C-alpha cells in the first residue's frame, strides 16, 4: 500500500504535483493507493478533479483507491459537489489493510 | 683631569685627536678603522677592534697596522676563523669580563694557547707578537667589543699607563661606535620601513603640519593620477588635494580640513572616513577609505606628521552601488503596469545615482523614436534636454546615438566627447549651441531589449557638466538596466493588450442587459479578479425562455484564460438551448454535463446554481437545481437568511451525476441571492468571509436596495481580500417588487 500524504492547498497551482506523484514507480507498483487528505488545508474544484484523475489512473492499474476523510472545508466541498459518493473514504490509511 | 696626568702629553694629544676624528663619522666601518688608525704607530704596531654582534659572536673586525700586509692577513684570518667568544683569546676574555687586560710579555706558548687555529698561531709567531694591551669598548653599560693594541718584535712592552690611556681611548671609541651602530640600525629600520611602504598596495602619504606631502609611495601616485611620488612630495601644500574633487558618501564636497589628517592636527580623533574622489583631470571616480595616524614627537608630545593610508575600495563600492541601484530599479519596474510612469521613475533614479542625466526613448509602432522619460539632476539642464527633444528629436536614420543603438541592438559608450564630435552630430548651429550648453562629457546608450531580443527602445545615461565621467566601467550596469527595463516594458505592453482583449471577451460572455420579469426586480453584479487581466471563470445569465418562465444562472467554470472563456460560452449557450427546448432544471444541467464530457480535451468542469422562475396567479414559484455549487440564500424580510436547495454533482467530472430539484415560493419581502465562491472564499486563507459572513451581511438587506445589497457584498469581499480580489465574484439577486419599490 502506498499512502500519498497531501498538505497545504490542492488547487490549480499544486494539482500537477499530485499528478506527477501518481506517476512514481512505487505508486504504480502498489496494490492499494490512499490519498491522505487529513493535513490538507484547502481544496478547490480543480483539486477535486485531480483526485478523480488519480482515482481513474488507479483504476487503470487495477489498484484499490481510497482517500482519508479530510478537514471540514475538504469534506464540505466533497459534499456540495456530491463527489464523496464516487470515492471510497476511510478514516485512516490502516483501514485499507486487508 | 686625572687621566690626563697619567697618560702624559702625547696621550693627551691622542685623546684630543680621537675626539675630533670620532665626531666626524656615523658610519660604523669608518668609525672602527679611524679608531684603529689613531693608535698606529704612536701607541701600537698593530691595532685590532673586535665587535660582538647581538647573537654573541665576535664577527666585526677592524685592523690597522704599520705593515699593510699584516693588516690584510689578520683581517682575512678573523673573517675565516672568528674568535670564539667563550675561548681564551684576550679579546674574548675582555669582552666577557669588561675589564682591561695587560699582556706585557707574550711567549710563543701563550700565543699558541689562544690562537684560533694553526694559521693564526703561525701568523702571530711569524710576526713576533710581543706585548699586548686590551681594553673593553663600552657604552650604555654594555660591552660592545674589545680594542687591542700590540707591539711586535722588540717594541717596548706595555705598562699600566698605556693600559689607562688605551682604556680612556676605548671609552670614547665605545661611544662613537655605539652611535654609529645605532645610526646604522636606525637607517636600516628606515630603509626597511621605506621598502615596505613603497611596495605596499595601499596608497600611503605622510604630510606635515603645513599640509605638505613629505612622503608618498607609488600606489599613492597612481591613485592621485600622477606619474611618480616625487610629483606629490615636490608639490606645494594643498596642491595634492586640489587634484581631487573630494566628496562624502552623499556627494557633498569636502574641504581639506574635513579630511582625517587635517583633523588630527586640529586635535580631533577622526574615525576612518569613506570618501568619493574624482580625479579632476580625467573624471575618474574612486572610492577610498582614508585612515590617518599621528606621528608624535616623543619629547614635545606634539604631532609632527600624519600618515594617511588610502584603501581603494572602488571596485567593491561600485559593485555595491550597482547592486543597490539595480535592486531599486527592479522594484520600481515591477511596481506597476503603467510603464510610462515606471520609466519616468527609473530615469529619476538613474540621475543622480549613476549618471547626471538620463533619457529613455522607445520605438513606436510607426517606427519613430519617442521620448518617454527624461531627467537631469540640474533643473535648468532638464529644461534644455526637453527643448532638445522638442526641436531636435533623434530620428531613426541618424548615423550615431540612439538610432544606431536601436538598429544594432548593441550598447555604445561615447567617452570623452570632444567639441568636434558634437559639431559632427549637430544638425545645425542652433543644435550645436544647445548641445554645448548641456556640457555632456560622456554618454552611454544601451538598448531596451524585449523578448524577441530586438531593441524596443534605449536608455541614455550621460555625465557632465559635473566632474563625473562615465566610463567603460559603467557599461555593465547600464546594459543590465536596459535588459531589466525591457522585461518590464514588454510585460506592460502585453498586459495592456491582454487587459483590452479580456475586457472585450468578458463583456461578450455576460448578458448586456437583464430581461424584465413583471412584478420582480433582478439585479446582477460581476467583479473580475485583479486588474482585469484575464478572463475569469464566473458567469451569470438571465433568460426568458417561455411566456411566464425565466431561467437564472450563476456558474463557475474552473480555470482562467482563453480556455475557461470558451467553456463559459459553452455553458451559457448550452443552458439557454436546453431551457428553450423545455427541459427541467435537472435535465438542463445534465445536458451541460454531457456537453462538457464531450469536450475534446476533457477535464473541463463547471459548477452551476440554476433557478427557474415561474409566475402564476400572482405567485412566484422557484425551482432550484444545484451542480457542485453553493446553494443560494433566501433572505427573509427581517434579514435572516437560509440556504435553498440540495447538493448536486459537480459537472464534467464523473458519471452519473445526481441533481435534485427543490421547489420553493418567493414571497413579497423575500430576496433570492445567488453567488459564486469568490464571495465566500474572499480573504482566504486567513480570514475568509465564509457562508456565515455572507449571512451576516444579509442582515443588512432590509435597509438596502437590491443593488445596494449586491454592492455591499462586493465591497465586503474586496475588503476581506485586502483591497484586491483574487477570484472573480458573480452575484444575482431577485425579489418581488411590492407595489412601487419605494421602501426597498
């Protein structure tokens, strides 16, 4: 399992960072990928799109994909956009272990 | 004089003569041989002076003899086989004891006993050394050496009286030798000091109280622009400082009495001083740290001289000034998009900091040279420059100067401008007259280089009529300034162009006017982020799509720039088409979602708040559909606000989407407020307005007109953002007009 920990802001400016992180060999080789959003201070719709791009990439690789529950602003945007319904959300990466 | 009686009259003569001879020389070898010669032949056949060096060895020797060959041989022996200071040689014994020694009769075995080797023994025996007297040479309580007199073969043996006379002679000779030695040490020290000073890289001068330079090294001569130190030491007091225009760090002229050297004589204790010197003859500029130290006469405690050390820090100082100037210029150039105003500030910075005057010209679209900024440190001369520009503006076909630099793109230095050159450059006599009046001594013209590397303008820096003289050393800084200005001008031009396009585009994306809804008021407000330099992603629209139905939309397309503008247009027109074809709000949003998903590049997304309004029997029915957007607020007559609608999926990201429709009725006195997240996120991350902040603002709604409410919200968002919106905001509001709308 690979945990990609995000902190700071996930927006137009930082989205490429996550995209390149997803292409690292160790991420590509893992059976499970968890984006850890717990330290994320802010996300906007570009940031959300990047999470779904990451999810799509994982599905191509037949990996299990999940995100951890983020702080209030992150959760609020996930619920306003109803995108939470399309994600597996866990409380901590350990929950993903078999 | 007791000694006089003992030494007898011939002895007296000797001592008198000794006094006279010894006073004449301060040269040690001369003094030594004079002493030795005094004794031969009156007192001795052979006289030897042995001196002890500081390391204890007995190396210095002077010999006098009636037999010149003997004198030479003995001297040579002494050099090859010096006397052992700890040995039995009578001179060594006397030097050790400090007491005179009489060897009245010397046997060959005695001679052998103190001989410094067989050659010495042979010499002594061959020449029949017979009688000897040795006296210590003393001065200042120390024994310097020994004075030995000898009689050979059948000479009369020395007695006590001879020893007394010899001792007296030795006492005087000791003082003379000591003086000569001291003088020689002093001379040596002086020569060493002078050798050090002459070779030092630092410029050093020594001046006396009158201000006359009594010493200068070559570095000082170089620094002051003269060929040799002698030019300085031969000059009248004050003439040296006259070669320099001396300024302090701020550029105020300094008088000679301000300099540390003169201040020392005035009884002050000056700190090292940083001065800017300009060589009057050449205009060369030098930055110097001047340190002065007093030379105090130990007897009178008065300052007799002052030593000045000039440390040349021109290279360091120029680099420092260049850096600080470039930093300031860069700050000015980055401060505003109004490049004309910015360049004017740069010109004011350049003169006086790096030039006496500065002009900035650009090449216009019509291929003409246009002066955009000019400054001179002297206001009268500035007027002259302005007049020159009016009457004799440079032309693109001029062979030299600005036009040439624009053509070649290469920096030019016109150093040391001669009257002839001006005459060649001037177009007529009047032009020449004005140029002469300007008194320019040197000019640097550098290109303002744009992104394409072509010169889009020039910066002219010039010196004169002040003593400042621009040189090759100033070229580098000027070139950097030109490059930096190029970036700024280019950026400003692109910005201006982009602003203009963005403004036109923005207008095309938003409705020019809002349709009337009978019995209702509709108001919209749009405010773009920053200085309207990019097309924002927010949009709003109001459409009457059926007899009694209207569509109100507020949306946010992700991203900025041309691509977002394209998606904005797509969103507006798709929703319009969907509305006209009679679809429900959720179906309208589904249509837009599919349109976004079909976009060739993919990844375009959009949030929408869509409200349909249906008027029926005096009632206003609302249907709210949200797609990833903040729910609108329904503001009650008392200012209390609540959210309307349920979350729906963000469009363009993922299938399937779920959109809920929420029906509501808008009553008289209530207000519907639709907004984008630029409002709630204003002031993020430290102090975001937030949903709560927006609801608080809504409490002021009862006392405001509908337009007033929107403006109040916009103002709050701008204030939260520190006076500068970082994201666009779009607001759309609807309320029922109650009778005439006087109360609202």
